[in-house]
C-alpha cells in the first residue's frame, strides 16, 4: 500500500510515507538506450524524477525525459516497480521510444548519451542498470527492492 502525505499521516503517525518517482528507458531502433549523467551526483541513470501530485505516471515520464534530455517520447509500457527501502522511494519505470526533439543538457544532466546495453551495465550502478535491462526484456513488469546501492536478495 502506497501512502503519501495526507490526513492519513495525521491520523496514524506511524504510517509510512513514500515518494513516487518515474523513469523512462528510451530505446532507439538500434537498441541504444538514452541515459543522463546527473549534475548533482555524477551518476549515470535513465532520465526521470519525482511524480507530481496531480500527474498521471505516463505524463510524468514524458515531462521528466523531455526536461532532462530534450527528447520527446511515446510511452510504451510499464516495465518495473522498484522500491528503495532505505529512502521510501517507489520508482515506476516505463519503456519508451523517441518521437522528436534532440539531445540537450539541462540543470539536472551534465551529459546525455545513447548507450549500448553493455555500456549501461558498466556505467550505471546496479540499482539503475537493472531498470534498463528489465525494460529491454519482454513479459510482465519486474518488481524489485533495493537499499539504494544493492538489490535485495531474490530481487
């Protein structure tokens, strides 16, 4: 059960609070994946960010990818749900395809590149690389937990 800041928190002060984020794994026809190098911590990740309160997840993905990279996307499908157990963040990851725009830097991205799947696994931390590799698979969305650095056992 996901809870967000609401009256429920006031009624039950021990109720957990979660933040919901979205990320887009944008796959090009040649199989390369859009990635950003974050300005705040220098890590490589798929573009994404916090979902706004009144925003649909698919709209949030389109907004975040465009704001961070200049690429307009079509959202294809949900590919995974990832919970950071140490920070209470639930990330919804969607596979997308580019439909316009051009790569550009932003306040949040100091680099924007199209990476091969091999480059994804070598440049990204495990908790971000798995989001991309899961998005490249067919089938049902994956559900995984991690502590911000490593996947939980069995995840």
